[in-house]
C-alpha cells in the first residue's frame, strides 16, 4: 500500500520523546501531521 502524502493526515496523541521524533520524521517526509498533547510547548517545534 502506498500512501499519498498530500491527502494523508497522520495524528499523534502525545509528543513525548518517541512521539516527537516520529512526528518530526513524518513531517520531513512530506506528510501532514496533527499533534495533540497536554503540554503545548512539546508540540511547538
């Protein structure tokens, strides 16, 4: 299965050490990423 980067939205709940790194790699690859976390500062970068 091939994902269409323009039409795929990936959501993360939590931006801890693992989630933050995974979300950053997806963003670098061109995917849209939505993050939900209790601490806004963790989601800013």
